């Protein structure tokens, strides 16, 4: 292995010159163990790194896996589909990532999520307040989240808000794979000044939302506060999670919504974390977590 020239005679996959604010030099250096990955990343390099027990933690490298999955390359697709599996004989684990590209006559949405990230958010939805809330999701869930969306916001934010949540649910589902070894349940209460919100969730495969949010104003900035509950309903529908949101107190609309996203982020982080005692088993007495 030590003498292998990685990347030789393989077609390069070029993504972008920048990912999550990290600039990358334009060079064609071959990838080798113990060496930093440059801008150019090769199919064989990633497969070799994975088989060698290399843990993909750098956010832009994770994006390589995400975009490679979309490229319909068989070896990449296999690599991504097995990303949540422990690597044989190494005990190492490749980052769990998922992506979704959703295009309708109303919106165009691209989402990448790395469940084992560092809390990096790169979101441009065309809805500033939603960008702020997605930043809370990434920062407090420790997910690397990239969202790029364009929609008919000249009408209102409804379609864009909904389609982002739908796409996020699908990306989350793909990142989780068969859910082997996860904790499955999450429970967190988050305060923000006078606001206090409790979120409990179960990655059960059974979509459900219960919410008692009482947001006193119709808008926060230009954001329609009715869209908060609709966001979580759409997310629950495509991810298949059971989600309960309970507002315990709160008077300021911004505080209530932000506390909700923070509590959700921490609950989701708990639910998606690995439980070492499970040793890779599925956390269900039925032996499966799915929507079927």
C-alpha cells in the first residue's frame, strides 16, 4: 500500500474552489496516507482511504462524498451507501452524509448534511430568518449543513420554506441509512431568555408532529411565523420522525422560534449519535427502522 500511486489514471472529480469557507489550491497532487487532500479528489483515492480506515471529518471532503453520490458513479454510490457501517477490521467509521436535489416549478433546493460534522453552516435560502434558524440547527446539532435554494419568494416564503424542509428530511434519511447503532431517541429543553421549549423526537419511521407553539406575532422581520410549524411538519413527513414540540413559556416571537430550533438541534444530535453498547445493531425490537 505504501508504494501505491493514488489517483493515477483516474478521472478527477472537481467540485469547487471553496467549501464552507475553506479555500483549496488548484493543484493535481496525488493523495497518499498522512497527506492533506488537495482540491482534486479521485474515485480511487476515496475508496482507498475508506478501506484503510480513514475517517472523513473535513467538511469539504464530506461534500465530495455527497456530490459523488449524485454523480451516479457506482463505486461512489456503494461507498456512500455503506458510510454508516464500521470499516472491517479498523473500528473506524466514515462520516454519515446525505444529499437531496429538489426542483419544482416553484423552487430549486440543494441540501447536503454531514451528521458527524463540526457545526459548519453554509446556507442561502433567500429567506434571511430561515438562514438564521438553519445556522442554529447546524451549530447546536454539530452538523455540517449546506443549503442553497431559490424560490418564488416574490409571492411569499411558503413554497421555499416547505421544500427546504422536505429536502432536509430526505437528506437526513439518506445520511442515517439503515440506522444501525444510533440512539434513535432525542430529548432536549432549550431556554432563550424568557422562552423555554421542549423537543422530543423518535427516528421511528413513523412521521408525526405534535406542537403547541404559540407565537404572539404574525411575523419576525419578513418571516411568516406560521411557517415554523409547517417547516417541522414537512421535515417530519419526509424523514419519518415522530416529533413533539412543547412550548413551556415565552413571550418574544424570535426567542420562541430560536429556542425551538436549538432544542430540535440538540434532540436530533442525541438521536443520531452512535450508541457504542449497541455494537452496530438497529435500535428496534422489530430489527428494522423504516417507513414501510
